[in-house]
C-alpha cells in the first residue's frame, strides 16, 4: 500500500515537501480550493527527488484541455516524470458562476476532456496531426512552433475523482487511477466504485491490473484531545457532504436517506451546528475512522485493505518525525487492492479512437 500526504500553499510548500519525502511518503497531493495546485507542486518538484506529486484535484472543466495539457506536460518534465494529474469536474454552479465556463453532462464531458488531452500529448510525442473533434472540445491546430518540447517520461498518469457510477466508469475507461471522495465508505467502494471501474476498463479490453485507487477519508487519531476535536470536525464534515443531494446515494446505501433529506433542509436554513448534532457514532463509523495511534494501522487494514492501492494520511500534531515514519511503514504493510486473477476481457477499441459515444 502506498501512503500519501498533502501539500499546503506556496509559503510552506518547500518545507512540507522536503519533510514528506524525508518521512517516507510515497506521494504528496495539492488541492484546488482557494489556490492553484500547480504552483506549490512546482516548488515541491524542485526541492524533492523521489516523492510523487499529484493534484487532488484540479478543476478540469474550468480549463481548456489545451491549457492543462501544456501545464501538466511542463510539470511532468520538470519533476522528472513524477506528476500524477488528478482531475475533478466540480459542480455546475461553480463551473458556470464562479469560473464562467460551459457545463454539459459532466461524465461525458470529462471523458472527452481526458481524450482531448491525450490527443494533444500524442500529437506532441508522435508528430501526428492534431485532429480531435468532439461534442464539447475541438482541437485541430498545432503549428510546429507551438509543440511542447520533448521529454522521455511520456504523458503524466491521469487520475479522475468521482462518487457516482457514471463518472467512476469514465475513470475506468480513460484514466490511469481513481481518487475516491473523502465522503465515501468501504461498502460504497466495494459495491459501487470497484464494479464501475471494472466496467470502464472492460470497454477498452483491460482489467484493473496496474490501475491506482486512492482513498483518504476522515481520520481522528492522536491524543485524547486530538481525537475529540477530530470527531467533532468529522461530524461537521459528514453533515455538510450528507446534505448535498449529489451524494444522497451514499446515505441511502447505508439506510440514511431520510437523514440526508433532513440535513439538506437544515443546510438551506444555515443551521450547521444542528446538522453536526444529527451525525451519531454509527454514521461516524461508516464514513470515518476513529482510533488510537497504536490501533491505526490495524483499523486501516480492516477498513481499506484489499480495496485501494494507496491511502492519504495526515498525522496529528502530536506525532513526531519518528512516529510518523513508523506509522507510514505500518500502513505500507496493509494489503493493497489487487484484481481477481482471470482472463482479460476481449479487447475493444482504444478510448482515443472516438471522441464521444
């Protein structure tokens, strides 16, 4: 099992990246909430030599496939082939009202976005003409002066984030990895995520062999005080995500559809404190992990062992460097996901063969 950490903003990117590599993390990820994720990752690339560098996530549909193809290719070259390009669709209100970009059907649009980037990268690497024409994106011009300089690392692996079955299946079809939303559960991964990924892979005649599945999730550990504070934060986070209609299927899977409806009503009234109070210990246990530091590796193995290939873990403040290294080593011993042995499905057309179905 690979273990990943998180990267903050520009101010502390160098220090945090160096500490993460020294501690033995396999990867560090930067998110796009109130900052651009590529800037701290560029600093991290310059100060590290081994650790993988990922976006978790960058908002794909707020960008052009061409602009993101340049940025990702540049950082992949600069980092010596260590970029892991994690993409998310965001939601309609943010794409149309915050970014002022067009919004279509998110899963088909994301599928086409990734295929467009791959067509651009292939044009640069192979010298073939750029001829990508889809429903949402059209790229047909690439004069030699605008071809990105070559490098020996190939295109960066693409990870897609999602929750619903449609986006997850797209990830299996066109991506190299999948980023589980933090608001998920082992049961959802087992019953929805992995089957949808398998269906996507089968569309192109592949299995999940070599495909990365990344999970993070809500974790409360450390001192008694840190655990208490962590659980309270967890209740608020679960209440927030549980109030979102798009995530209602997760609540319904566990029999908490009515709770999700109640949370939605309260959220529209800005009654956030009351919402957190509705998240009881049973809900916390389904969507989060509350444990002592000593029990953390075993509990994590029970929760995610055999379901994912890498986990994100941020240690509490009370962990010193040695405790962090010991914990990472113990987590790394957890059995990662491995597809069941068996013949690969009959090969289908490569996803690049068509822009949309």
